């Protein structure tokens, strides 16, 4: 495992330590998790809102034109 030296405001470090302690993790683990998350390859769906990711693919066999007609009728 590599070491990393960071310069961080003392107040931020203090709050981070408190946050980590409440969750039973170390600040190093939190930083590693954050860096792993932001360093992941970007996929087309990476920016999708979690709720949208959860319903993606639900309407695979839907006729889009029928759905558009439904929306037009519904929102007149």
C-alpha cells in the first residue's frame, strides 16, 4: 500500500476524524473509498441519478409512440 501526504485544513481534519469514528472507519479508509469512486472509468450511465439507474430497462418492450400519445393526452 502506498502512502499519500495531503495538506488539509485542521478543522476539516477534526470533523473528518469525528465522522470516521462515528462510522467505525478510519479517515484513510474514507479517503481511499472516495478516491476509488472518483477514479473509476466513466460510463454513459455514471452520472445517472440512483433512482433512474434502478428503473433503467423496465420499459424495454414499450411502443414509444404510444407512450408519447399517452403523455399528450394526459397533460392537455
